[in-house]
C-alpha cells in the first residue's frame, strides 16, 4: 500500500494497509520530539508494518513508562510511537511516507498546548486534550 523511509534511507518500511485518516497532536511532548508545532500521525496495526531494511538502525526513547518513540539512530528521523497498553497499534509519523498520501485530516488533539505562533485554520474537530 505505502512505503516509508527515514531521512538517510537506512530504514525502509512497507505499510500493508490503507491510511484513511491523519491525526494532528499539538502536545508539548510531540512538539519537542518533532521540533515543530505538531506531529501528524496515522494509527497503523503493528501487523501491517513490515520492516524491509534497517532494523539495526531502530532506537527508542521511552517518553513515559508506557510509551516509546522509535527513531533512526543514524539520522534521528522519528518513525512511530508505541504504547505498552496498546501494542497492536503504532502511531506512524506520516512525514516518512514516500508516496502521496490520500488520507483525510481527522482532528487536532491537545489544542490547549498548541504553539503560540501557530494558528489552526481548518474546521476539523479540535480537542483540548487527548482524542477519545
């Protein structure tokens, strides 16, 4: 369905599923992890993520006791996050997808923490905290 890669190209992934929705998170943790105003993610079933190359380049940072952020140890590209209490789903960083993504924006989460210099101008659902 889709391929994805990190900035240096050492990690090559295949996503064997459609990605119908993209979610935007404005929490401060995502801002710091991405170095930007927000992160764009898509939930993908773990079974649908195939590692084609570069598994030895995977490294992780445990942002909380329950959630790890996985990135390339060579170029530091964020790849996905995963939670211990929800291991069947990863939150793929959609910026690493190689093909044009035909997904729709679904919502914005943690809008109470959005960057002061960024204005949300679309009409998609907005949540002050986590999307429920």
